[in-house]
C-alpha cells in the first residue's frame, strides 16, 4: 500500500461494496477500466447512464465513480491541461468576435430582426434598468462600496496579495480608470499615489479538471476596487429581485423540485464568462452603466508575451464579471416569460416549457448552452454543484487531490469517502490508510481537514477530547491538524490607512495605536497591523472543539469498532 489514497483501489472497493445495486454489465465496465488503468474512461463513465431508464442506484454509483477521477489532479498533465485551456480561451474570443459582428449588423438594421427577438431584447433592457436602478445613486455610494480582496493582480503575485500589500507600492491601473483611483484618494484625504499605467491584464490558468485548466485574468490592482463596487451594488439590487448570490441553495432546491415534478429545467453554459461579448453588454446595459463598466475593465490582455484586444467584455478575475453575467442571464430568464427562474452565474433554472425559447435567446447573444449538462425533462437535474434524481440528493464526493505530503487533505478525503460506505471493503481500506498515515482522530467538526472524524462519545472514551482547566475552564479541546501561519507586520501608514477598502461596516474608523501604527477598528475590536496567513506547513496540536453546524453524522458511530488502536495516536 502506498502513502496516498489510490483512486483505482477506492473505486474497486466501492463497486464491490455496491455490487448488489448495479447490473453485472455496468460493474464489469468499471472493473475492466480499473484493470486497464483507463482513468479517462472512468472520468466520463456517467456517459453510459440513461437517466430515463436506469434506477437511482445506478445513476448515483456511476456518477460517484466518475467523481473519483474527473477533477483529480493526480491525472492532470500540466502541458496538456494548459494547451486545452488556451484553446478554449481562444475559442471564446473567436465566438465573441463573431457575436460582436452579428450584433453590430442587427443593431444598425433592427428591421432585419425577428419581432419576437426585438421583444426579448426590450424586456432584457427593461429588467436590467430596473434592477440596477439609478446610476447617480450608485455613483454617490462608490466610496462605501470600494473593496480590496486577497488575490493575484497584474503586478502582485499571490504570495504578496494581502490587501495592504497591494497598497504599499505603485498600484497598476488602466488609463481610463486612473481618474477614479485618484478621486478615491482625494475623497479619503490622502496624497495622490504614484501609479503604473497598464492597459492590459494578464491571463493565467488554474486547475479545473484532469484534462483542462480554467482561464482567469490578473487585473490591475487599481481597477479591482471599482469593479468590486459594481459587484456589491449589483448583488444587493439582484437580491431585491429574488436573485440571492450569497447562497447556491436556492438553485439547488429548484433542481431538486425539477427532478421530482419535471416542471423546472436546469441550464448550464460552456465558457459562460468567456462568451459575454463586448457588444452584448453594450446593447443590453443602460449607457451610463455601460460606460462605467467599460471604464474600469481591461481592454487588452497579455498571453504568452503577446498583448491583444479583448473581444469579450470581461473575464473571470474581473471583480464585476460574476455579478454582470448573472444580471444578463437573469434578464434573459425574465424576457422569455419566466417568473420562477433563478440565475447564479451561468447556472440557470427556468420553467421547463420555456426552456426552448431561452436556448434561442442565449444562442442569439453568442452563448453556448451545454446541452449535455442541461436538463428539461426526466428524473435528473444538476445545478450549482448539486445533483438530484427524483428528488433525492445524489451529489458525489470529488477526489481532487491525493498528494502524499498533505495529511490534512488525506483527512478530508477519508471523511468524505467514509460517508459512501458504512461497512465493507472501502471502509476497511480507509481504516488501513488512517492507521498507516497515523492520522489523528477527532470528534466531527466543520473543518474536514482537522482529523479523521469519530463520534464525540468514542473520542471522549479514547481521551481524544478533554476539558480545559484554568481561566478558560469548560472549553473542550481536541487534537488534530492545524496549518502553520506566518506573520506580516505592515508599518506603511498610508497602506494601512487605505485599508478602508477592505472593511465591511460603515461605522469602521481608523486610529493610531500607542505604537504609532494605524489600526482598523471594526465594531470595537482591533485588527492590528500584524496579519497572519497560512503557509504550506502543518502541525498537530490541540484546539477548541465546536460541534458541526448540521449535527453529528450517524455513520460515525461505527468508527471506533473499525479503527485500530494505533490510529488514536
């Protein structure tokens, strides 16, 4: 046995434990792919499922098998994944150029448009205007909506991406956005910054699945707060119109109901953010809102050392993209007559009878509905990471990484896999891995990386939780993994003072502490200039135990009977 969880061994044991629930034919297909080490076949095994004919057990098991491999970075080859992502990015640009030309044609020749499409476009514009509201009100609220978040930017790598670190040097900003940045400094009473003018963002790629990466853009740091200002405003306004972007549960609930009653369809898009063309935004948004978003976006991108002009309006990485695409898709739901439809990014739900009209409208604006992941009839639906079959949640557990060094991630994987089989060969395998890796046992908590979960009763019997004496008497602690952190002290008063961009409460104020350092006061508690962040190192120690928000899982009762005593160490 190796020092990492083997997806093939997990799959073999999982199929063995569920042999009585799927046909011999399906079982043989999976086992044959395991013997051949054909992970590509296993990563797409749900393709052999006929949702209208197969029962829930077959669908659930085969989709779970697929989830062991589909997003597992063990099988990802960096060169091939990057090439696939670059090809997808270029395809998105190509589609946007085609859409821009088509929309230019129809915008100048509206008489050539189908009258029904003219009606849809008018309704989209009306909905967006109503949701966004008054631009002057937004403009007045911009100072309170500005935010700086962690994350890589054009000139700031991820290792130096904390909010105050981005403000220490010369922030990069596009020429169109520079006046807004300078106005913000003046508004808050600070001297004018030295900036680096940059007309482009930088396209990077992050892991998505075993066969491709996902394209994101690292934006100029000076643009991001103004992009996020629109994000905050649009999310607040969308919520008033029934679109809550703080949770995915509403879309998942629609998917569940659709799988039960067949009256709600779920729609998924391919490359959604990469196919929001420039002219789509120009046509649908009111002029003042479009001019603002056009001003704070990056008109150019750099990829492989080459700088080119965007055909799309904005990519992922732009702080306004998610809210903007949600707004556009929500307007299209409304335009075709939906009164129950929901949008969460490119995850859409709509009344089933309106599904064909929505697909037509999406295609007109250059979007590419993923028909393999869109469902308008039958017993299956998926939306926002939730899979439902006849009303039952069959969302699989994804094995995303099995790095041998990452023991906290091994705990996460074992906790997730343990829920798939309460006894049998898979359970024995997980028990063996827990002992072999000497993973700490801990009572169940929300942090799945802390340790391997057992029921609090068994943890207490094994002396794995204990009360604390002294001034904090009564607190219960448990032993598990904790990520080490590094501390950063920022003594740049301007950078810390500008941390107003990172606050959430309107009553926050900035003061100087006794050491002369600027400190942010949030609701009476001090956030000092020392900032900690996790590093890729961990240790085993004791920490306070808080029961999970959703209660203790029933399957945990059996762990103490299956795990060897050596695991307790």
